């Protein structure tokens, strides 16, 4: 009898869990304006359409679960490692963010703006041609830069900081710990694998190359994906099992990195999407990805079906949309364009929420980025050769710093874990920026 009661109790608990999961799925789809999908799930699972759930509760729980799973993998609970068993895990625990997410749904922009601390920069290296792109590793310990000279430099941030110490007494510090040479044409974008010591690069030679930076002597890629188009942007799925390539083709190319199989939406020829892709980025849970296109459109894509779920045509007028990134809570997208605007869009509705104006960028593939706490937005003023910072909530311009590049920088990337960022220039140089105490 006791066994029957235990079995019944377990059945009841399982049923309660299923109902809770179904409710979260329905609420998530409904709040994302995917009403047809929400209605189908609600009907199939007998869940009310008006079920209440905190905004993004499902994404929050999934993100926590993925973090636990990743932590278990790094501690050896799981031994599954993609690519090659000899490739080591690259990262330790990723530091907690310095501040909670900014609530951009607050429309009151009349309050006082925050003051961004003053920053100073230091030239840390240079390429033999234009420094075209840069990316931090997920834990902020490494930085990679790519150039028109076809080389990739990998920096260890601890050595960069040591290099910037005014009282360094141990002789010159070399922050570049690897240099890779394996592309035939200029490099457009880079990304780090979310768990392992693997760096990928996309280039004009129509390839995506995989570099193992756990090996000190490796100079060339250990894997290559041959695409059909100029690879303009790359982004790893948070699981590390897939990657996206934004190319001169108008549809993002989704690759399984273990089989190299390329997936496109089954109806991509009828989608009516056009315009080469300047940038593609996954959200932090992989549920969505975003593209910024040369024709000015910002598009949202379903991370599971690879279908376009929203197109914001003319997001930057007739000008190119040059960058697009998700906020950490996945509710907003920050984009920049050659119309000299930086814009914040609501994911659920496609509504323009905020604009950050007053910096001219009309020529280069300019980036707009959040700082690590998302309290500030950073971009470039090409005409004045300055780095510009806005209060992310009030949209007020709060700082202008001379870039110290010869000619305007063409790329900005901010550390995901601390108050530092990097600029790359047409003058070939890489500059590291940090707060002044």
C-alpha cells in the first residue's frame, strides 16, 4: 500500500511539473507574440492561453539549467567534448555580472543620467594591415583580433593588465600568446567556443576556420568549413554544437560543427529575404538569433526552426545595419547603422524603444555595444575620431573620448565581465581601454 501511495505521489508530482512546463511554454510564446504557436501548444496540452508567468521566466530557468550543466561538464561530471578529446576546457567559472539587468521598459528618460567613469587606453599591439574585428572569450580572460593581413592574434588579458601597470619591473610583457596564419583573405569576424579552447574565424576567402589555442605551437586551423559565400560574421550557439555564419547570402547559414552539415530554412527560397548579412549573433540561451543586413533590415530568427520570426525592414533607413546584439535578458536588441544612429528594439514587438544620437558613422562597419553592466552604450564618431558613451536608459550622451587611433576605429568590443573594452583601427592598432581609478 505504501508503494502504491509513493507511486501515486510521484505521478502527481510529475503531472504538476508537466503542467508547469507547459504553462511556461505557452506564456513564453504568447509574450513573444507567437500567438499561433502559443494557441497550438495550449490546445494540445489543455493549458489556458491567459496563464500567468513572470516575463522571460522560461528563458531564465533554461539559462540557469544550461549554466549548471556547463559547470558540471567543466567539473568532469560529463566527459563529452566536441572536436577532439585532446582539446582542453578553456575557461573557469564565469564571474557574476557586476549589476542586475537594466529595465529598458521604463520609459522615463527625464531622470538624472549616470556618469560613466573616465577611461584611458593603451596601444597593446598592431597588425600589418587594418585591424578589422575583435572578440572577448566568455570569461573575459582572452581577446582575439583579426586583420586584413589575414592573421589572428590571441591576447591573454592578465598579461595586458600587467603590461599597463606603471610600476612593471620585470621587463617588457608580451600580451600576445598566439598568432594564427591560415586564411587567404581578410578576416571579418571571430568567436570563442563557449566551453573549449577553440577560436573560430570567418573571412573573405569563404571559409570558417577552427583554431585550438590550448596548443602553444599550433599556427594553423585543425578544421575548416568551406562556405559558398564571403563569411562576414560568425556566432557560436551557447551549447557549442552549432554555429551561425552571416555571409553575402541573405539567409544565415547554420552549421552542425560535428558533422559540418549546413542547414537552411526549408522555405528559404520563398522567404523574400534579401541583403547580405553584416552581423549575426545568438541570444544567450540560443532561443533566438539576430541579423543586421546591408539593406538596412534587422531580422529575428527562431533558434530551433531557423525561420525568420520578425523583420524590421529599414531599421536604419536606406543605410546598412552594421551591428546587432541582444541584451542579457534577451528582451531587447541594440543595433547600429550607417545612418549615424544606434537603436534599441523590443524583441517581443519589434518596437523601437530608444535612440542614441549624436555620433557620426556613415563609412565603416561600425559597432554599437553595451558595457558589461548594460548601463551604458558605446559607439564611434568617425568624423571626430572619438569613442562616444550614452546612458543606456536616458539616452543622454555622457562621454566623448579621443580614440587615440590615427583615423577612426572600425570596431569596438566590450568585455563581458568587467569595465574594459577594445578598439581596432584602420591604423592597424589595437587599443585596450580601462577605467581610471
